[in-house]
């Protein structure tokens, strides 16, 4: 049960998805939308009240208090909205999936640095090459070649068989998996000159969709978020994004 249901929430971030889109999705799943239920602050310059994140964004202001750092904001909104599992063990498993995805992102950025257009060679390496050991103790010899196939195979093996990442209901883990592998920007959500590769997961929606389809538990988790009515409502209304 929420301990802060009566406290107004203001999200403070740039005008884009980035580190604040998972909080917005969590709130949407809980039936909460900007305007009526919280303030979705989007800024071109850092506003006041960023002490919770050392003067940086993202920050979630909760009443007279605030919390910074995306991990902490995700945790707070998930636990407040009953999206962190049914018990402490499930909560820990959910958080672990988030850490797996953080490592996956680090591996991708080693191949494609942030803000740079991925080359054909880089995409081939990320999507098609590298270690393939998906079970048992991880092969340390392949540590430096743990690309997308390795990460998906390993994460797939950790997920439950009830259509969700953990347990029998939507959680933060499902939202994180969806945002990593399935969220993209439609044509009406970007400026006309916005590069196509920036709209798509890992620079290629088609290749991401194809490899995700080979991992049924991951796909079920992603679909549980993608097909949620409140998520669809949010995606239809979120408007033009800067990134």
C-alpha cells in the first residue's frame, strides 16, 4: 500500500524519454497520468530543487522531499504502486533483472558509444556475434564477447513461466525489459530531421524484434507491458520527444 498517495509528485527531467521514461510507464500502469495525477516536468535548463541528485536530473519531488538517481526513483515508484513483486524475494529478483539490463547496456555502449550512429559492422557484432553459452556456469573465456545473444539467453533462463518476468503480475522488471527491447519513437513523436537509428532499440527495431522473438519468456514479458491498456494510453499521448 502506498505511504505517499496524498503527496504530489513532480518528475524533473529533460524533454525526452531517457532516464525518466520507466517512471512514467510505472505511473501509467498504475493508472496515473500527467496533469491529473502528477506533474511531468520537462526542462531545457536544470530547474531548482535538484539536491536529491546532486544538482542533476532526474529527480522525483514527492511533497516537500525528493529522490534522485534513476535506480532509486524506479524503486520508489514501483514499491508505491505495487509493482515490485509479492514478497521480498520477488522484489530482489526484480531488482536483479534491472542490474542485468544495466550490464547489457554497458556492453552495448562498448561497441556503440552513446550518441554515435551504429555502423553496419557494429550492429552485426552486437546482434549476430559473440558468446552463446546460455546455461550453466558462464564461460569466462568468452567474457569479452558477451553481446546481445549471450545476454538474452542468460536473462531468458531467469524468467518465470507465467507471462511475466517475475511472479504472476506486472512489475518493474517487465517495464525495464519493455523499455530496453521494445520502446521506440513513432514518426509523430519526433521532429522531421530526427535520425531513424535514434528512434529504435539498439539502432535497429527490426533486428531487435527478430532476436526477441527467439526468446519466448522475454517476449511474453515485453508483450505484457506493450498490451497493457494504460501503457497504450500513455504512448498515444506522450507527444513529441527530444530523445
